[in-house]
C-alpha cells in the first residue's frame, strides 16, 4: 500500500512526530511505500537543522533525514506554516523541502491512505 | 516523476474538532480547505466537539488581539464548498442551535457523522 503521512506536531513536546516516524518505519519494513511526509502546524519544527537534542536522546530531525534518504521519501514542509514559525531555507535541514499546501492535497489524491499524526 | 492527478476525484473530509482560538488548528485547517478548493475534489467540512464554535456568529477577538477569521467560513460558498456538517450531539451539549452559526450547515447525528467519515476517501482531522 502507498501511504502519505501528515505530521501536525513539533518534535519532543509531543509524541506525534515520534509515532509518525515509528509508523513510517514499520510500514516500510512490511513492504509498504511512503511517498511523502507532509509537515504542518508545529510539525514544521521537525525540519530545522538547528535542532540539537542532548546526545543521549534521539535526534528526531536526523531520523527523518535518514529514513527519507534510505527510502527516497519526499519530506515536504508547508511554506505558510514554516514562515510563521521561522523555518526557511537558511535553517532547513537537508532532505526536506519547503512547498505549498497543494502538496498535501496531492498526497491525499495519490496515496491509498493518508494518515494524520497530531493532537 | 509525479503522477498525473488530473481526473482523479476523491472525497475529502475536513474534520474540525477544536475551538477557533486558543490554538492555531482551526485557522490553519481553513487554509488547507481554501487551497484544496483549487484541486477540483469533492470537499466536505465537519464540525464537532469544540469545533462547532468555529462557525459561531458574532466573534469578537479584539480583546485577545488575534485576527477574527470567521468571515472566511462565509466565503467558502464562493469556492464551491457547500457541504458543511455539524454533529448534533456536539451542538446540543454546548446549548447551540443552527441560529448561532454564520453559515448554513446540515446537522447530523453522531452515527451519521461516523458514516460520513467511513464513506470519505481522505479524512483530515484538525
């Protein structure tokens, strides 16, 4: 099955970003396809390269980067939500791209299932 | 590389569950709906739980210095978004009637709301 994923919460404060990642990983291990992860609301904070958690904790941003690189997943950050929260190309982590909400709708059309992770 | 999505029409349902102010979910959900209108999809909006407050008439936000975005709901008709559903139980629990809303809605029961969700292809919950 082809999945699209929507992440609506930021990293660390809320577990939604962790759950979305674990879901994506498990789906890929089962042979499913994740074609896009779309970051919206505070979810855009998953994409800043300035993130630096304590070394004994998971690095949520790098985790997305690796998953995307290993499985050719499109990581898309909503431009309007990003600009509101100070995320722009200058501090965007590699592997993510900033684009419009149309990418979320397109994901809903193309994927067999669009799964939302949020509050 | 991208697939051609033209011609595919799916049933999108936007589920609004949160109060209009206090968090940004309602406002940013509305932004998705407006963008979605350009994609020629079958769009419905559902209001339940505190989400029913989003379409209340007479919202005054000056006191909290936040933009009152409720007039946008009235503009949805211009985008051919005319299927707005309110869950009866959520409305009743809050002592509201359809007279309190700034847009025309169809009131449906919790069971009907569940059926609407089941019959939709893409459910986006905010």
